[in-house]
C-alpha cells in the first residue's frame, strides 16, 4: 500500500497542482493531507477543493483553526493573511467543511497530526539545536510513542526524519542523492515538509511517499512567479511573496 503525504499547502495552487501531478504519476493508493491548506497564499478555496476531492484524510491545521476561531496567537503578518483568507472563505459550506476536520488521525501503528503528539494543532517538531534537545526527542520516542511507532507531521515546513539515532535529512540534488529511508519497526517522527511555503532553504514544494517500510521524499518545481504575482495582486504582505523565491 502506497500512501502519499502532503502538508502546508498554504493556498499556493500552482505548487499544489505541480505536486499532485507528480504524485499521480507515481500512483499511490491514497493521499493524506496534514493541514494548513489555507493561510498566507492567494487561492485558499481552490486548494481546499482539491484536497477535499483527492485526499482520503485531511487534517485541520492551525491556519484552518484560526480562520474559524481567530488568530490572536499569530504574528501581525500572519493575522493579516488570516483576515484576508477568512474573507475569501466566508461561504457557509466551506466553513462547515473546515470545521468538520479533525486535528489528528490514528491508524494501526501510525499517527497523523499537524503539529506534534503533545499538541496536534500547535506544537512544532523541530530539528535539535543542542544535545539536550536531541535527548528530549529520544525520550519522546521511547516514552510517548506508545501504541504506534511512526508519527507523520507537518507545521514546521521542513522535510526531515527525527529518529533515535539522529536527525536525517533528504538530499535531492548534487552528487550525493539520498531521498529514500528505511524505517521498518523503528520509532520516528516523519516531517513531511511544505507544499506551498517550504522553509528548509529549498524553494521547491515537498511531499513524500510511504509504503509501510520506507519513506521517500520528493521535491518538484513549479511556476512560483505565478503565485508571487497573485499574492502581490491580492494585497497580501510582500514578504509572503518574497519568501517563496528562497524557501525560507
Ligand atoms: Fe503551516
């Protein structure tokens, strides 16, 4: 069984269409979306319609939550984008759909969340920046991954694996190319990366395929100038357009 994962589309339709085309070429059995389909970008309704139609599981991200319940905890820039997004999504049917989404999904030995197992909506799984942070990850995997061994997350907009032996980053470029990793029965956080607003230094949308044993990361190119133009044309903050050029 092949499952494709996407996350953090952030209303970037050009990126989503490029990712969906790449996914469909590889013929997964299903597609799972880990939330933040809206927010920041210029085409929230169009992106929601695609994930609703094509994904077997769609989670609520903190941006969907903010559209429904307010964005008090957001930065001023993100609040501006949420206010704009909420105006675009005011149709009752769309809001009903968003409010029907759940924050986590459990399946056999797998967990799907937007944030982390501690707070499925808001908490970030991050790469460790100190030995203590890495020990914290090991303790989490050993003590809190109970009844499941792999948790797929979005929210941080970065593609990597967090395992008991270290953080593992896919390399999709240059002479060393390593994008497929065996997990098997090991415990791991699998961070999917972002379709519509990557922040790991690579501007290309990220998605991954899981076959029950291995994960394989993919990056695809898309016409980012199209999305940049729409962001600026909508009057959304310029920074949201500019960051798409660099993936940060
Ligand atoms: Fe996000």
